[in-house]
């Protein structure tokens, strides 16, 4: 029987056989990993008559060698990561195995020390042992991965794998291990399956839609295929945390709200106020287009945030609302790109010399339209989350976010009508810089808003705390009446 050693955060813990070792964020666990991405009860190691077994408890994910595992026997040292392949790492090993490894290393070093400094060659010259080793490696007498002297004296059948069909079948099995791939638990990772799906989608679209007469079919197909990829990119940029069932249902409700509001709010608004016939007049692009579309995307996010706060008493991080805002923008962009791509295809049937512009505008709509709408909606949703969480300046914060997004949106669309489109590229870059800036400083901005009386209002308790902290920093005596003011 062997004791078990677990090394985490520079500390090594030893457990005797018969114990059950729980690992997770809860302070009741034997190994406490306080990282927020780790589940409260993440994994356990139990003793069985044949040794130690590591089990993933299903509330998080446990990775070894970058692959998720459900249950694995601890027979050799394991480098385990929790939650993600790059999450908090632990080293799990048997105490006896570690001692044997040290003894083997010492024995191998002794064998190396006992080798002669050089060996004679056929021409009478003496060569260094490393040169002899390289010659044996090239001749195939030894393996490059098993170069210790002890391995060089193993019988041949221990150093090779034999399969029915001879050497050719053996080589194919090693170089194309299909059987091993099919049994690999890595297939359970959604990212690998998504790569296959997205690699096949364009070819599937060609087969499915080549004979269709519905001009909206290509727009729907490509826009819906690209939107999830942008959603993943926004999730990586914003880092809102795990996507829970609550966030998933909120995303579905927000997408449905956008689809309902687009024909009932956006289109009537633009029909009434969109006076963009002359490109020199900028304001109609802002109040007739920018506000119409940004309000449409903001309303579902705002309603969801207020319902959670007032009815269910749930407050979400502003980064979650920013991510949900990008989902609203992607939904709006998909629907808009379908409308535009249909009109482009209709123009292409009646006008010559439109091949290149048609392809370029189609690609711009299906690949970038949703992305642009998501950037503006994400900025507005960031301020919506701030306004819902800090009620003193709720309305100004929400209005500022929607106005900022609407102005950026209006300026962007206005610049597309100018003779030179370089200003359009500049406006897109400004929108992206602002969006990425908010993704990087969301937590810092929220902390400053929380600590500033301008947003949270005056508080006797907070004033006393700030006065106490200032007195301690400056070394001055603290007024006795400060807590009463």
C-alpha cells in the first residue's frame, strides 16, 4: 500500500490508504482550491483495493494532458488541471513511486558514469559515447525515446509492437491510430466537433441551396453560421464567466425580443424619421437610424436586467450584460444582413458588371454586419448593467450608453455615403477601440462607480470609513465626531 501525495500552490499533502480526498472550492474539502472557476465539490480521490482512483464529480471538468477525464487510476504521477486545460494545477503521485523514480534516476546516472569516456571506431580512432549512440540510432539498433543503457539490452520483442499483417500493418497502426482516436475522450470536447461542423458547412450550403429560388436563403445560412463564432470571440474578450442556464435563457429571451421589436419599432421609426437623402446632413443618420436600431437592441437587455433586479432580486456582473448585449447585436445583425443580401442578389440579376461589388458586399454583410451591431450593442449594454446596479444615476447611465452607441452607429452609416470610404474605416476603428477598452476596464470602471459618491450617493457609513482610512494614511488623529456627521 502506498501513501498519496498531492502538491498544490507549493504545498505537499500526504494521505494514507483508506481515505477519501475531496478537492474543490469549498473550505470543507481536504484540498481547497479557491479559484472561482473551480466547483465547490470538483473532484475526489478514493482508495480501492487495487489503488487510488481520481474521479471527476461532474460539477466542473478535470483535465489530464489537456483532455477531460471522468475517472482515472493513479499509477504514475499525474499533472491535473481543474475547470480548463490551463486551470489550477495539482500534481498527484504515489509516495512509493516517487522514491522508486529517484532510485532509478540515481542508478541511471551511475551507469552513465561507468561508461568509458570513448569507444574505438573501425579506423582506430576513439569516439565519444554520444557519437556511438547516434550511429546506433541511425542504424535502428536502439530507439530514440529509450536511449538508456538498460533499454539497449532488452530483447527485441520488448522494443516493438507486432500486429497481424506484418511490418506494413504495424507502421500504419502507429502512424494512423484510428482505433485510438475513436476511443479518445477528447471527442467529448465541443470545440473539436465544432471545427468539423464549420469545416463542412460551406460545402453543405452549396449542395442545399444551389437550386433554391429563395434569395434570403444564402443570407440566413451564412449569417447564422458566422454569428456563433463571433459570440465565442466576444465571450473570450469580455470574460463574463461561465455561461449558466440563467444566462442561456436570458440570451434566448433577448434574441426573441429583438426579432419582435425590429418590425414593430425599428422599421416604423426609420420610415418616419430616416431623412438621409442628402449625405451632408448628419443628424438624421443619428436620430433616424442610430437611435432607432440601438434602442431596439437595448430594450430587451434593459427589461431583462430590471426584471431580474426587481422581481427575482438577482444582480449580475456588468460584463454579463455586456456579453448579452453583443448577443442582441448579433441577432439584429443577422436579420439585417438577410434583408440586405436579398436586395443585393436581386440587383445582380438585372445589372451587369456587379460581380465583384456583389461578392464583396455580400461577404461584408454576412461576416461583419452582426459583428458591428454587437460592438455597439455591447457598449450600450455595459452602461445598462451599470445603471441597473447603481440606481442613483440609473437613467443618466442608461441614456449615456444608448446615446454613445447611437452616435457611433449614425456616424458609421453616414460615412458609408461619402465619396471617400476611408473615414468609414476610421469610424469602425473608433467603435472597436471603445468596445475593447470597455472589455479591458469593465471591472475597474464598476469599482470606481461603486466607490464614488457621484454614483452611489452620500452615505454616512461610507464617509466614516473613508475618513478613517484617510486619517490612518496621513497619521493625523481621527476626529471623534466623524462617525456622527
